[in-house]
């Protein structure tokens, strides 16, 4: 189900900052068409802990090519970011706890959503919404759509802040 941001279980500011870091992570995807990332976050006394993460990509050891020549189609060999995130979770015998939040750059596709439901994910926050939304509305998972422009503002302010800090650090 898609809910309004006023019902977000954490502060909007914090959600946008976490999403900015998820987009930074998506930068490591080799996709030329749409780089995506997913990050499962556990909130410990209000502080985010990364439990697992993933970007979209191909099976290790296989070709990095993820789309057809004119970049209109993703190849079926591409493993979605959400699935990579879940696989990593399973590798360590971890699971999503009730209050954990899955941050995704993009709203999950029907297949990923099914896998996320199976894994016990109850809350998803995303920033780009795929044009098909029926499966999102039909799901029991609570879903929140952040404003992409606000996330971008957070990312820029984080870079500005980082540069400020670097400027005040004496060089040795
Ligand atoms: Zn998917």
C-alpha cells in the first residue's frame, strides 16, 4: 500500500539523507540505463544501521552488459538491486525485522516485491516511481515515495558540508 509521507515512521529529513546515500551507492552499478540500489536499514535508537545492500548487476564472473545496444531494454540476466540485497542477507542468515526499512532508489518491480514480502520486509521507502503501481497498492508492505528533488538537495548539502569540514582540517 502506498502511504503519505506524514505517516513515515522516521523523520522525513533523515529518510532523505539515507536515500541520498542509497543513490551514492547506486553509482557503483554498471548499468548504463538505470542504476539502482537497495539498502536494508535497521534503526537503533534512532540511528540507522545498514543490515544489507545491493545494486543492480549481473552474476559475478559474467558479462557486465546489462542492456541492449540502444539502452531501451534491460537484459533478463540482470539481478535487481533488491534481490542482491536480499541474497546478501540470506548469506549471513539475517532477516528483516519488523521495524527495518528497505530504502530503494526505485519502486520495486512485481517480482522483487514478492521476494521482499517473503523475506518479511514491512516498510519500503523509494524515490523514483515506476509507471506500474497496481502491485504496490495491492501489497501489504507500507510504501513511501520521497520527493527526488529533495533527496538531491540533501545530497548536495552533504557534499557542501563535507567540503566545509575538509577546508577546516589542517593539512599535515
Ligand atoms: Zn525488481
